[in-house]
């Protein structure tokens, strides 16, 4: 049984829910998954066999703590299997919902010292009732420009949970092929990343693409 740490950077809970779903699927496969906030100081990533980081987009950016974490824990992250995914509304567009086409994930990977073996992109949730007045108006405007829902009562999840489940399966495959680094120490570390960042990645879009 592998120990897998799923860290989320989440403002409104969708990235956390996605981590919890992945953890549930991993649990069904007999792995031991722990879900925690990326900012939780109590968790030592080196105590886990694999690490998954999921982060949402707000105003065109992942929270700065995400890149800080990837930089601070670079050595640990690079020494074992890992995955990184982004949650945003641009990803509800079929043309922007893969690691190769989503501008936010591409931008994060372009800046990250860690290039995980597995990357993912999931469409997030829109829930106007939970936003402050300014954010609500801004998001309604962005949705209006992009022909999305603008009714202030809208609460809609664009997350494709089948895709999340598939991603969980890929995490399980990744972990299965690797030695238990948490138990065996750094010498047993998995091979470094196979996915390279695209250095030509554009800056993040401030509004969902058409
Ligand atoms: C104030 C605000 C700004 C947002 N900005 C963007 C954005 O620039 N691009 C985007 O694709 N999604 C944007 N989103 C959508 C979020 O990424 C989406 O709601 C996601 O589900 C949030 O995940 P979380 O609940 O884990 O924070 C924004 C959402 C809010 C509330």
C-alpha cells in the first residue's frame, strides 16, 4: 500500500472536492490517501510515497503559495511520483481542457521547478451566491462576454467527474510502478519528470477564452 498526499489550493472548495474524489478512488484501489491544504504546516511531504497538487485559478492566477510550495519542496517532489492539476473555468471549453491547451496549467508549469510525471486540468464550479459583490459582478461580466450563465442564482459545476476518476486511475498507475520512497528513503526515489514545460507558454488569461 502506497501513501499518497493530495494537497489542494482552493478558495471555494472545488479543488478540495476534486482531491477528495481522487483520494476516494485511490482508497478503493487499496492506497492510503491523505487530503490536506497546501498551506497545512503539519504535513511533511517527504513522509509520503507520492504527491498530488491541485490548485484553482482566481483572477487569472493560481495562488502564489502554489509556486512557493513547488519551489520550497522541489527536491522532495522530484524524488517521487507526482501529479499536478489546475481547476479553472476556462477548462469548460473543449479547446482549453487539456494540459497541452490550458493556458493556466501551461503557465504554471513554465514557472515551476517541478515537472511532474502526470498533469491534469479540470473545469471548476460557478456559484455566484458565494462571491462578494465585486467578484460576483466581475464573474458575471466575464460569463456574459463568454456567453456563459449570468443569472446571479447560478450554481453550476462544470467538473467532469469521470475525467477526475480517470485521473485518479492514472495516479494509481504512477504509484504502482514506483518503489516506496517514504519507506526506503531518497535512494529509492522514482525517476524524474517525463513531462516538460512548454517554454513558449503564454501568460495566463484574465478571462475565460471564447
Ligand atoms: C473571483 C473569481 C475569479 C475567477 N477567475 C478565474 C479566471 O481568471 N479564469 C478562470 O478560468 N476561472 C476563474 N475563476 C473560476 C474558478 O477557477 C472556479 O470557480 C474554480 O472552481 C474555483 O476552485 P476552488 O473552489 O478550488 O477555488 C474565478 C472564480 C472566482 C470566484
